[in-house]
C-alpha cells in the first residue's frame, strides 16, 4: 500500500484515515509539509504527485463523511387536527453536552488542551455578546451567523417612545450557513426507537416483539432529505 513519509515516519493511508475522521488535514499539524516525501511501491515519487495523491484521498474522505445520519424516534400521539392517534417522527434527543464534554470533544486529535479551549470560548462569549447587542452579525465558523432581532410598539411622537416598555420580542436569530443547510438536506434519517403511551422501546423490532407483531420486516431504513 502507498505510504506517506512524514519526517522520519512512514504513515500509511489507512492510518491517515483515522486522523481524517471529521477533521481532514489535522493529521499534518506536526509535519513540515515543505519536506514531505512520498514512497509508492518502493520507488521515490516527486513531492508534487505525492501531495496531489494525498489531497485527492482527503477530498474523497471529506465527501464520504459529510453524509451524516440523523436519528429519530417513532412516537404514537394525537393529531391535533383530527384528534386521532398517528405515528410521527421526532428527533431522538441524546441529552446535553456540558462544557467539559464539549471541550473534550472539540480538542480531540488536536494539540489544544481542554483548558485552552474553554478559556478561548469564555473570552469569545464575553466579546461576541456585546458586539451582537451593538448590531453586528457574527459568523460562527462554518455553522452560520448570529444576530439580534426585536420589534416594538409604535409611538405617535419621538418623545412618547419608551424603549423599556415598547421594545418587545427581543431574541437572537441563528441563520445556518450554506454548507450546514447542504449537510441537513443530504442527511440520512435512521429510526432509533419507538415511543407509545410513554414507554420507549429500543428499536422497531423490540416494539414488534412486545406487541406480538410480525418482526420479519426490515427496521428503519434511511431516507435522504432535510426537514
């Protein structure tokens, strides 16, 4: 199998795949790219072709892992219009990641520590909130943009306008980026469990077994498309 030589170490394509999961390019953080060499089938290959080969692999991996799965539960509940019970898909909530868990996930496969990440986020939060309140729209990486929004009651004259009582519906509005919208549009939806009468079953199969129904049907195939 072709390998890339980073300084004194040969890193196989398969090992590179582990470092590119969700974060392509991070595996080169400790490498001097200008000194990168490549060895294919025991022969030295010009650096240009090695880099081209490397980036093609990373592009393919990025395209592969950009197709994400969204989990949902099938819930049996009342249709508000017809008052009849029907099956609905609802997002399968996994709970909330606290600050420490989020930091641990964010710094995985990087040279950052949890403390450095948390400090950077605290400083960023302090600065960004005041900027948003001042009227600026803030870009949050590749996720989207955050801005302030509110309405107000009308006043007959300038002197009659009272901001304390007339400004209302103050809120932050998040606008997803094009890449985030594309990820959602291409997501594959997978059924995780079934909820009926407040009881959750771990899978469609377990629900069918509990209800004495036929279990021969394949459970929860994915369906592409956004919400």
